[in-house]
């Protein structure tokens, strides 16, 4: 028995040393690998294109002679490598009065210059937005929503700050995305909400001449 105990202790110590020498580094590598994978996934999630909500088809609206920035919905995409570019531009467009429908990233390798996409090349909403991006390329796609997409790249120099925020509309009508709140100069039954009729509660009256009790 006396010779067995030291051998068991030595064996246990050998196993412990082997664990520390080989297994611990492997566990450390696994932990580092998991953290790296999580970081890679988070980075790709951050820069990947966001799911773009599908806007409703446009509705024909009557203008008061002109189309204003507040009646145009713009979606802004960052097709470059500068973080926050789309957010910055969308804020600038919002300050000019435009309605912002979406802000996100794009990974379209075919787009190498700032691009504006919309229904037709001569659409008034396209012309109004392009005033702020004079060097942008216009790509018509025959969309029925009449929203306007602005896709910027790293070479984008900045908005033209003195561009007009309204444009004349020949004929006085234009098809635009529906808005829950009517904008100035727009009409149409689809934009009108019925005014609820207030409920009138009857006012209680006081009988100034109550009946005289009769003797029984």
C-alpha cells in the first residue's frame, strides 16, 4: 500500500499537467474563434442591405400648380464604404422638407456613381430631387409607387444646398405615394378622413314647479 499512493499522486499530477498543456489552449482557441465569428456576423449584419419596405402604389393627386418637397417620398441608400452616409443625407433631405421613406445600405457593384431611380426620367418628383444631386445619373424603372431612390457612393461631394424645394407641375396633377395626412396643395377623396360627429348629451332639466302631493 505504501508504494501505491505515491504512484497515484504522480499519475494524477501528470494528468493535470497534460490538461493544462494541451486542453486549455484548445479551449482558449475555441473561445477566441467563437468571438471572432460573432464579430464577423455582427459586422456583416451592420453593412448588409436592409430589407426595404414595399410602398403602396401611387394615387393621382391635384397640385396647386406646383409639387413641393413635402409631397415627395425619398429612400436613401449608401452604396459606399463611409459609415452613416445615408443617414446624414436623409437628414439633410428631411431638413429640406422631403418625406423619408427608408434609409439603409446597398451593395450594387454595378452602381459606380451617385444614382437617382424613379418612375420616368422626366417625372416631376425626379426633377425636384435631382436638383439637390445635379451630377447624379437618373435611371428610370417604371415603378408605380412614384417614390424616389437616391443611391450615393463614396465620391459624392454633397447636396446642392440652394436647390429649389418646389417645381411647377404641368396640368396640375401628379401620381404620388399616398399620405395619411394631406399635404398643402393636394386634394382627393383618398386623402380625406371623415370628421366624426360629436355626440350631444341631453342637459338635465329641473322642474321649477313640482306637483303638490295630494292627501290620501
